[in-house]
């Protein structure tokens, strides 16, 4: 069953189609990667699925329900949580506060105007678990701004997991990471994927081949082909698109 | 006599012509604003002052040196343009790497200084300036009489508008300008001197404003304050057109003028508000204005100052110290001053909640304190309400206004938000000026204080003081708790990274609206209290200068700190009380403090203090031999830096 689906989705900016007539389905429990050259419309598709952009044509469905008219926050509350290409942590908050914030959203405390979140023991316990799981125990009270770039990306993943999402959308999770960090983040993604559906945009083909069970190739705003890594990587049109032939 | 819709044709055409002329000034001025905004992302508050410099300059050149109109038309823009270049080079450039709000605040301070200096030099009465001989007289067009000078103004404004549009949209220089707006670093890498380009753009914008000033000198009242109130209308025009859009500025400028003229013919009472009503309507349909593209560039956020390791004991000790010193202060200081300062402190704290923690810097907060004040005064005097109900009514009116204004403005952020809130506040100002129940220029005076809950007689100064103190402390505690609550954490997160907060499932617009309404409510409470203290509700409370003052208090004391707004409010109210004798110099001093504060100690008095203490803590920890926890030391060093 498809968890997230785009039917005939298009978006045009001043007449230029960044994504054109794309049909795309994300199946329950898979790790699915979208690849393609720069400017292929991968991140735009991401923004359309999470409604950070409103499509100019077509519809988006979550578990069969039409969510085309919903906003990003509403989509997130359904359990479709995304990350950003450029690390998106709350710089001025501590690591613990970053995690707690994600947990707050799922609690009934978010409209509490007085009193401290720390008083809620469940929330604190869960935050401790996640801090430990991602190796942040010693850095819990550090301002996120003071973390290294790699650790910020891990923190972003941690806050995303703290949301306990149904569908996880990761926009280039490895961008800007060093080799050793890439292996660790890949492990964390595999771990997080247990019992969840994951969609990722990624340029690092080693990572894609290791993580993704299914791959969609996009070129110039359209879906070129779809299949497993081995199938896709052998197709001549994919090779042509990547080597710049294309025609 | 022919009539159109029951209006004499001559009157209609006359107002239409006046509207067209006003439109010409609106378009020329908003054009300069749009160019500056497009290039620097600064809403140039000094624009009105530069326009005034053009007009007063022309008068001065004629009066002192006998320089005529035609020479002034070239000389004044040139001189003011040079002033603009110097302002950019020496002052504005220093904050160009920061959040653009700082640039806007700087221009606000500069406007206060320039206007104050000119008032000191030229007085505030009108200065006469004759129409040049070549353009005196007029022509009868059959359906109406057209004075030549007015025709000239419209013609030359149209030419200037078209030339500017052409230069920016169609020439290579314009292309560089537009490119530099989008990505200054990249354009710099092409070998183009972007800082110089920005400097000359600001100079050109200033020259354009001065040109409009000289143009206006023969037909509008020349005086040092002529730019101030016009500026707010211009802001509304620019918002209607779409911030930074040249085409939008021109179209909206002329339309606003014509609409105003027509309103004067059909329903004169609404003519001052109609532009703001139009703005509200346009924003409802197109949140970015008619031609706005709304590509707000990412701004560098300023980290809120916080003590590295503050404990709840420390927090309560600080609060107790403040409460105690305020309780004993009336023995040493004039109680009326203290009560006034406390109401303003509450106002500033409410403003800070939004500006500091929500990063929504409103330029229209006066509307809340003012509206609540009027409602409180009216229900006491007109309906005989007891004080507790009057406070409730005033505060509730501010909440309601906050809900409407917040709904309209929180969909925007940064400079957009500031300008929209300013225009909305100006709408309220004109309502207060004209509505039958506000007493117009006089306000509502000698409001009786009454008996609180039928028990406490507020006309007893001691009882009143205790009441004001308790309300202030209560409001302060509420804000302190709010900032640390889950809601406060979410606000902080939205301030840091709004898209991420949305991707976590927070409907950020609801939180922003909520904090706006809370801030409006507390400001309203301050306004109601102020009426009980001063026994008067007047126009000064709804004027945009009041909105400027609360910004000054908050930034001077320390935006984003709990105690900063309190300190700032006391300093500003003390200045008002003790410097009142200096007259026009007060606004110069205000402006100078603004400029110095933003250039030299941006974190404000309390913010700088906190940073200093944090840095010392870090140093003393580093000096100690705690070899077991080097990471703690490093962390504190970073936090203090």
C-alpha cells in the first residue's frame, strides 16, 4: 500500500516547470531514494510532498486521503516529517531543548503558557533515551550552535526521530559530512527505518545502493525511471542522463 | 452647475487634481523607498527627513543666498544625496551584516536627529516659498482650472518615475543592482564593487526624496515636521505596491493619491484613513502587496543573551530585589514618576515578549496602549464604570484589536511586519483623531480614578501606588513564566528556524498570532493603568512616536532579556521628565541614544551586563583547575564569547 503518493503533480514558476506531471508512490515499510542530476526537481518534489510548496497541478495523497489542501504543519502532525538539505537545528536552544521541543509537539503541553516542560517526567525520560541513543549524553546542555556540522546533522535526525514519524523524508542527509560521519549516519537511518517508511534524496551513490530498496530517477522535472539499484544503474537512459548526454 | 453623483463637477475635478498631485509625491517618495529597500532591505525611516531637507533646504537657499527655485531643484538633491552617501558610508554600513531590522532602527534614530536639529534651527511653523514666476498662473481647461505649477509637478513626477523604472529594469547598471540584491557576494565576485553601489543607491534614493521636497516647497507647507507624517502614508503605499517593487511603488503611489482625492470629494472624514484601509484590503488578498514577490533574504539571527548558569534561586532573588526596591522607592523618588515608569515598563515588557522572543518587531504597538487607554477613560467618564471593570474593558479592547491586527500582520515577518503594523497603527491614530468619543486633539481629560472593587480608594496616592506596583509585578511574573514555559520554548524555536518548526508539526502562524495577542493584551493592561495614573487619554499615546519610544526602551535596556525593558523604560521616562525643558533637543537626544545603542551596544544595558558576567564566569572557571571537565570550560567560554 502506498503511504505517500503524488498523482500527476506539477509546479511551475513563471512558466518554467520545476516538476512536471510526476506520478510517484512511496510504499509502506520501504527505504526509497530519489536520485538525479542537479536541478532535476528532487527537492522540489520533496517540498510538494510535504506541502512547503503548493502544486500548480495534480494531487498528493497520504494513505489514500487527499492532503493537497493541507499545510506543512498539518502534514507533519499526520506523521510525515522531513529534514532539510542545510542542517536545520534550533541553534540558540541546547541539544536537550531541541529534542524536548520535538517531544512537546506530541504532548499536550504545547499550549501551556506557564510552568516548565521539565516538570513532565515522561517527557524528560524520553528525551534522556533519545540523547543516549544518539550519543548526546555529554553534550545535552550545549547550545546546538556549538556542535560540529556532523553532530548538527545527527541532532536533526534525532529530533526527527523524536517525533516518532510514520514517514521520514530526508533531504540529502549526507551533504557536507565526512566519510566517518557518513557511515554512522547511514547506520542511524537504517535503525530509524525499522517499522517506518523512509524517502531520501541523496547524491552519494554508495549510500543510495546501501540503503535504498527502491530508486526513482528524475531528470528535468520528470520521472525517468524507477526500480531497484541494480536495475536502474544498468539502464542506458540513466547513464546518459548522468553523463550529460540526455538526448 | 453640472454635478456628478450629487457632487459639483468643479469640486470633483479639483479634488481629483489634488489627489493626482499628492499621488505624484507619493509615487516619487515611495519610488526612492522601494529602490533603497530593494537594494539594502531597509525600510528607510529617514526618507521623510530627507524629503524635508529638500524643501527646507530650498527655502534656506532662497532666504540666505537668494538661490532660486530652478537652481535649488538641482542643488538640493545633490546636497542631500551627498548627505545620504555619508549616512550610508559612516553609519548604515556598520550594521549591514546584521539583521536588517537594525538598519531600519538606525534610520529611525537618524530621522529623529535630523528632524530635531531642523526644528531647532528653523522652528516648527511653516516657511513661505513662492511658486517660480515661469510657472505661476494657470489655464482654463473648460471643465476645470489648471494652475501651471500643479501641472508641472504631475508631469515631472511622471518623467522621474518612468526614468527610474527604466534605469533599474532595462539598463545594465539596473541589472547589476538587481543581481546584487539577490546575491551580493556573487556579484562582488564578478568584480563589481557592491558596497560602493549600495552607497550610491542610498545616495540616489536620498536625492530623489529631496527632489520631491523641492517640488513640494511652493505648494505644500514647508516645515521641519513635514516629512514625518507623510512618511507613514508612504510606507502604506509601498506596502500596497509590494515592498521593493518599482512598478508597484509608482502604480500604488498615484492610485493612493487619486483615491484620497475622490474620498475627499465624497466622504471627507475618511480621506486620511482611506490609504490605510486600502492597504489592509490589499494585504487580505495579496499578502505581499500588488507587485511584491516576497523573497525575504535570510537574516542573521542575533543570539539572545542568557546567563550561563542561572539558578531558580538567582531568578527569585533578582525579582525580590526589584520588587523591594520599587516598594521602598516612593520614599526617595517622586511616586508619580515611578508609577508612570512602571506602566511603561509593563508596556515595554509586553513589546519585548514579541520583539525579543518572537522576533516580531512591531512599529505600531502604540495602538494597543492607546486604544486601551481611550476605552478605559471613556467607560469611566461616560458610563461610570468602576476601575476594575474599566481596566478589563480597556485590556479586552486591546486583545480584540491585537487579534485583528495580528491576523493581518503576522503572516509577514521582519521589515514587512514592522511596516504593516505601523500602517495599521496609523489607521487607529486617525480614528482616534476623528471619532466623536475620543475628544479629538484634547483627548479625554480628568478621568476619575474611582474605588477599586468598592474597597480601595485609588484617589489615595498610597493605595494607587500599591495597586500599580502589584499589577506591574504580576505582569512581569507572567511574562517571566511564559518565556520559560513550553509555549515560550516553541516561540524560541520559531524565532530560530521557522520552516523547521513547521516541519515538526507546529502551526507557527497560530503561535505567532497567540504571542501577538498576548503582547497586545498586556500592552492594553499597561494603557489602562496609565489612564488611572495620569487621568488622561490623549493622542500622544496612539501616535507613532509612542511606538518608537517603546522600541527605544526595549533596545536600550536589552531586547530579549527579562529586565532590559524595565531598565530601558525607567531610563527613557526619567529622560523625558528631566530633559523636558530642552524642548526640540529631546528628540535629538532620543535619536542619538538610538543610534549609539545600535552601533555600540546592541545587546542593550542588561544584555551587555549579562554578557560581561557570563564572560567573567567563564574566565574564572577557566582559571580554576578543573582538569576533569575541559569540555565544560570550553562550552562556557563559547557561551560567553
